[in-house]
C-alpha cells in the first residue's frame, strides 16, 4: 500500500495513530520472524513442543495485531478505513491465518507420527525374545505365571 496523505486531525490523535501503525508493523515483523522459526522447527516431528509453544506466542502476537487494527480503524478518518482494512490488514491477516492452519495440520500429523512410533516401539518390545527386555522377561514370565 502506498503512503497515504492524511486529512487534518488533531495532533494527539495523529500521534496515537502513528504510534499504533508503527506498533502494528512491529507485530507483523514479529509474526514473520515467528513463522520462519516455526517452519524450521517443523522439519522434525520431534519438535512438537517447540512448535506448540511457538504457535501459542504467535497467537498472542496475532491477537495484539488485531487489537491494534481496531484502534487504528477508530483513529483513521472514515474515508481511509476501508482502504486500510481491505488493502493492508486483510491480506496480511489472511496469510497469518493460513499459517495457523498449516501448523494445526502439522501438529495433527505429528501426533499420528508419534502414535505410529509408539506402536512400532511397543511392537518391537513384544517381539523381542531377549529375557532382559520387557517383552522377553517380565511380560512372558507374567503370562507363564498367570499374572
């Protein structure tokens, strides 16, 4: 969006608008950095905890971003509100929501992957004949002794 020429408004309101717009841009930068960090963590299903924590932080930043948008819309002259909301805010928040959907899908896939790994680990324990293992020792002894 190109820089807009503002209609005259009182200095206090204009200063608050500038402050909120700068804070909104900073939140956008924070979310972009969070996306990059989260994407690199999503390369390994072992990073579920990291991704969940990063997503929680991301959601809080997105909430702040939305609150700043509401403040900005209340401060902008009426004729600028639609342009700011439709042409600046909505495309950016749309990308952020798309990212959240990707993270949610990944977390579900990670849970399935984790369950498969547990099943594989348990399967290998049950199939082990070494008496020093759970499957070969306690498990088989428990069956034989009626436990």
